[in-house]
C-alpha cells in the first residue's frame, strides 16, 4: 500500500530515482511494499535475503524518496515499518507550468454528482455497499442516492459535472486538468474491448482516449468483496490537461484545443463532459470508478494551475 498516489518530478530530480531503481533487488522490495507495509525482517524473509542486505536496500529507496518508514512499538522494542511513498511517478520533460511559483487548486467531485446525463444500456450505478436503482434503467441515474455512487457504467452517452471557478478574477490560469479512473464497458467484462472515451470542458473537446478493454477477473484494489469477479473490477487512471499550447492525455499532446478556447474571462464555472460519443469508431462504453471501487482511491479530480 502506498503513502500517496502520484509524485511529479523534473528530469533533474529523477536522477536519484533512476539510480535507486537500477538494482533489481530494490525494485523487488518496492513492488512488495506497494502491496502492503512491511518491516525489514518481513521483507528479508519474503525475499529470502540477509537482513543487513535488506536494510541497506531500504535505506537507498528511502534516500530517493521512494519508501517512507516509521518506528512503531513491537513486542520487543520497536520495529521499522516501511511503505511505498507513491503509486506512480511522473517525470516532466519540458518547460511546463509546474514550477515552484505555481499554485494548484484541486477539487475532488464524487462521481455520482453529475448535473446532466444521457446514457444507453447496459448501464447502472453502485455504491460501495449496493446497487443504486435498477440495472439497465437510465431513470436510475436520477436517483438521489447517486451521490454515493462508487461505480458508474453505460454503453453510450455522457455525464456532465459542474466545477466552480474557485480562483480570483485577476489570477492567471496556466492549465486545467481532469483525472479519473476509467475503462470500457462490456456485459460482465472483456479485457480486449476497445472504447473511444472523450472529454470536453465548456464544450471544447480536449481529446479522445481509447480504452483497451473492460478490466475484470482480478479484483480491484478497493473493489468490495461482494462485487462478483465476473464484472468490471478496475480501470486506468487517465488525465486530460488543457494548457496554453494545446491539450494532453497523460502528458502526450493530442489536440490544438488550448486555454484560450475556453474563454476563461466569461466562465463562471466549468462543465466537464465525459463519455462515448455517437460517432466514435469504438463504441465500447465506459466504466467510471470512484472511491470504494477500482485501483485508485479517488473520485473525479479537477485541478487548476495558476501562475
């Protein structure tokens, strides 16, 4: 289990990380700690290595910021409990806006708090405890209990979320991003079922990501035990970002849509639309995972980067 989700570093900052991971044993230790916190003795036993070798490797991972440790009481004195410091590491290559002087405003929206929708079956909503409404009935998307939704799916259509403009009028926006966990939708699951999932902000399409499939068969990290393994279990954490020079998906430029297209001076809020559009080449539906389902303990995250 990791301490946090994503760590963003510059190319220069990544040197110590690359050096620390250049040893196979350290990579094994980090993979082990990404699953659960362990003390040094437990790590050494799992990997069948000397405790001294394990301790040295853990220290190297700590120095690179990849592992965090804390001293906890034990039956005999204290134990050093180690955990992975993050789930993902993002290395920024260019001259981006993530500088020391930048400010980040983040809003996390429960996936069930959409303000508009149009969906086609198969479709449905679940909380972490039970189904909301009925399977394959679009009317269930009007159920007030949708606010507690942790998994939403539909074959075609869209959901719209409204985010506040929570920065002063005189402040300059450098970029806006939207991050969520997604995959395709197939009755049950099918890992090779592509779907073109598009995202827009205030009517401006940022880009389309093609999901490889509807991921099932292996339980998602946070997916509750009552949800059948024959159903969708987890998705992919995807990030759409619109900046002054264009739009990106996971750091890869996908379109010319830029911040100027959003007409920020006249916008009092941001309408984020996510879905599978009618003319998509791959009409494979979408699953949207929130807190309580999938591999990432988050809902829909909206970020504004200010100069």
